[in-house]
């Protein structure tokens, strides 16, 4: 910062502290908007509030609204405003959200006053409008539910880097647009929506088969230049593409961050000064940093926290003179607190109060969901059963076991770690607990393949850094041999299975149709009709009853998957 700009900010601080008169235009506050009196020539502070990966935890939105209300009041005491954005994956994950394909989330977001949202990969999960997850016939629209939510919304759904694979043209989605321009306190702000390169492999393949994802940086740069030419003083990317950091004391200290994530690669590829901030998502991690001069915020998932970037805009030059990146702010004192137990405390000098308008708007969905959620399983969880994305876990093994029990004609069952969204908490198990662990309405699929093909799948899984595959009905042994990773599939008793043997593998239709890049070349795939596999797995638990113990699900001395070191496995010629 130059000495002159520093002096300007000091003067602003004095004027704000003294209650200098002002006005504002805030695009999120409806009828209380007051035009900014630009003759004051005071710097304008735009607070960008970013959320991401709500996954249907819509009650947390009522508490978030209390924070946003306090921040809007604070910005109203000096020239400025609030820009409220979401980095995608809003819907999929809870009963109250899923049973009407995200309707409750859009209702809540409209009340809080979101300016725009990015479209995440799980926004495509619901497929057509109605209970089917994929079109039943040629006339069905695989994006029908998503388009219905965009039509319902009073704010834009942003998606700039997805085109039709055959033509390269943008799909005919009238309410899903690449960019938007909004006004915050008299400042024109351009918004660009992006989604992850993982889109095509992290939702049901049938719903996105005809789409292609364009490179994030090239798309952002092209649209950012167009927005600047159209008069945008500030440009913000809302991206369902994220990062991962562990420390938030200094936004310019990237030593705790993993540099190869999409949001960081995007920021590094942009021309300096073209984009001011990125509201990120997808990785369920946190970021509150500056990369290549671009502020990036991402705030975990499930309504746990929000991010904030304060941009100070010069009223003379119209340029951003200062950027302050705030650490992620926890919405409740406890990430798992219910709305009744949440203690948000104070924010911007006032107590945070949950927004009763939000709770009233979603009351019917919450009541309907409550009756479903509280159905008991007759099972006690002795201690928390945890998931793990990178390796074998008690929860992954449990779900794989349940799949095999529900489809006993199969020889083997596999379950991807990415499909498990929360641990099973200690106590009496309910349907709601199990639903939040496995919220996807996937069907069973039976894949007829060979032991050798299953070994090839595990070689890819163990060599990569993606979702781990838990297994039941077999064991996996991997070793390095002459620089190559060799994988054997063993019977449960530890004896090798011939690679040429035909087997039936039970899994979700998401995996069987290419999700998480699962490919069985030449395999026969049969998707089983009926309701979601989650309900069948819950019924297996209900019939069994008894107690679930983590110690019964993972045997440290005899793991189901044996590998030579940590994932991703890298074999060298000397091994």
C-alpha cells in the first residue's frame, strides 16, 4: 500500500468513528436501499460474505442471516455494503432439503438476500423433477430439478465453464448464466460463476454425459475482461473449486496451504488486477488467503462457517485500494450444534439472533423431515464410527458390509469414501443419522466383471489421491514390484483369487456408471430397480439390531486393504 493510500484509510477510520454522514446502495437489502451521496468522496467498503457446500443444512442459514444483518448495519454506518455469495453444493445432504430437491434452501437464501450462487457438482444429483434420479425416457430432462431451482430463485445461478460437448455452445438454461453485474453502494461489481473440473465424475454420469467443462482460468480471464470493459470496478469469481489451508493468522502466509488445488491454480493463472476475490468451495476445507494478489475464502461445509473479504474502493479512481481477508468465522460455538443449541455470540458490536423469517419459511419442510428423521433403527452405536477419505475406515467398511448383506448374490461389495458425508454419532441410531451419513438416492448396481479388472480398479485408486474404495467379501493386497504397483484380490480367508475368475461386484449406480472415474472395461452393468439403496441398508441394520462397535469394523493387524506406504502409492524401480 502506498503512503498516500494509507493516509486515506486513516482519515476514513476517523470519519467512520465520528459517525460521518453517508448513504448507500446495497443490492441485497431490498426496500431499505439508499443511494450513495458520492459528493462525500469517502472510500467505500464492500464486505464480501462467502458460504459454500451447505449440503442442505438449511437451519444454519437462519443463524447466518443474523450475522449478515449485523454486518449490513455496520456497513450502513459508513459508505459501503454487503455482497453475499455461495460457492455451490447447496442442496444435497439432508432430508428437509432433498425431499423437495433443494426448494427449502432457495427459499432461505432468498430471505437472507443472496446476490448470486455458483453451481456445484451436486446440484446435478437430483436429475429430472420428481423421484427419478435419471431420465426414464428420451423426453426426460436430466437437469430438470436444477433448472426448477434456478427458476424459483430471486438471485442468479452462475455457471460459465460448462458447455455442450457436441457443439461447444452454452446449454439453453435461461436462469443459469455465466456472469452477472450488480451494484453495491454505487460500485459496479461483476460476478463470474465456475465449477470444478471434477463435475463429470462427481455426480451421476447420466445427468452430465452430454456436457464438457472448460478450463477455469481461461474462462475466468475471458469473462473478467468483458466485465471490466462493461464498467465493473470489482470482479469476483464464485467458484465451486477450492483449496485447503490449516492456518489463518496471516493471509499472505501460504505455508499451511496445499498449492495444487483448483482455487490456487486459478488465482495464479490470472493476470494481476483482473479478479479481486474468489469465493470458493468443493473441498470442504478452509481458505482465507491471498494468492497472486487475489483474495480467496472458503469456509468448510455443512453451514459450519462463513468467509469474509473487505474491499475498500476509492471513490475517485474506482479501484480497490485495500483488501482485508478475515479468517473463517464459525456460525455456532460447535460445528455440530443444533439450531436450539447454537450460541453465536456477538458480531459487529451486536448480538447475533437467528432469523425467524427463515425458520418460518422452511417450517413445513422441517416438520415433515422430523417425522422421517426420528424413525429408530433399534441399533446402538457404542462409539463414533468415523469415515476416512484417504484410507480404510470403520464407516466405509460398515457400509460395504451392509451392501453385501443387502445383495447377497454378489461376491464383493465396494463403497466410495466420497459417498459418505458424516460420521455415525454415538448413541441410539435413527434414520436421520443414517441419512446424513449416506444422503444420496443412489440405486444398487451389480457389475459382472473379473477379478483382474477389480485389481486394475484398485491399482488406480491406490495410485491416486481420490476417493478410497472400501471393500467387503474380499481383501486387497498391493505391493511394489520393479517400479510397478501390483495388486492382488484375495478371498476373505487370504487365499488369492484367480485374475480370470468372473465375479459380481455390488455398488451404487453412481460408481457403476463412471462416478469417481470407476471404469470396468467390458463389464455388464445391471442397475437394480426400487427405492434408494440407503433404505435397504437401513433395513439390514434394523433387522440385525444390537450394537455397532468401531473395533469390530477395522482390524489394524489385518486390514482389508494392504498397501506399501501412504496414498498415493509411488513405486520406484529399486523396490
